[in-house]
């Protein structure tokens, strides 16, 4: 009887790491980068941004705007490893360029904030200043690509914010 119990216990211990491999917790860093990528798609005025956001679980929607030259979007969702996030997007079309703005706000964020900011800063497409202070981690970045992109992001005890502006010139401008 004892040998049978020992065998069952031994098999359970041997199998549990294999079962645990299928259940990984999302990291704050990975989710922060995914949220930034969603904001980038909206700010670039990607035609599929709204559908892509909804497919990723966002309750995203097209808002009424006051001008045919302005598009507005909003949305929200529980972001694994971060908390509830709200997005606001504004895309303005000018004769020479398109200005896209996306802001993500997570109030009372969960997870490891410094790692989330470090993951964003580590992206090759951005460079700038990072400051770790007693009350949080803050970054001011510029894009390295063909478009003009400006990114402010921070994580403190009260919020995690991604604030992105992308100016996309129209063919040959800027």
C-alpha cells in the first residue's frame, strides 16, 4: 500500500512541472510592449487598427468626431499583468502629414513597473532619456524611423501611462 502511494506521489511530482509549463503568467513587460504596439497602429492610422485591437480583447470603438479630418477612437480592457487600461486615440489629417496621438492609462497598475518601462526603452525603434526616481520610472523617447514619433511613458504607484504622438508625412514631405 505504501509503495503504491509513494509511486502515485512520485508521478504527481514528476508531472506537475510539465502541467505548469502550459500556464504562464503574462508579464507586465510583454503586455506593455503589446499595448504600445496597439497605440502605434492607431497613431499611424493603420486601417486595421480597430479590428486588431478588438481581436486582442479590447472593447475598442470609433467615436464621433467634429471634422472629416479627425478620427477618434476609444476603448478599454483588463490587461493581464497590468490592470484595467483605457485608450484614447486622435488622428488628425493635414495636407502634408497625419498626426496620430494615442494615450493608454492604467490606474493603480499591477506588476513590475520598472520592467515594463525597461522593455519599452529596449525597443530598437526608440531612444531617449529614462529616469528611475523614488516614486516611479519615467521615460521620454523619440523614434528612430522614417516617421516622427514622440513617446512619454511612466509607471508609478498611481498609474502606468503610454502617450505616443506620430507625425507621418504624406509622400515625400518633411
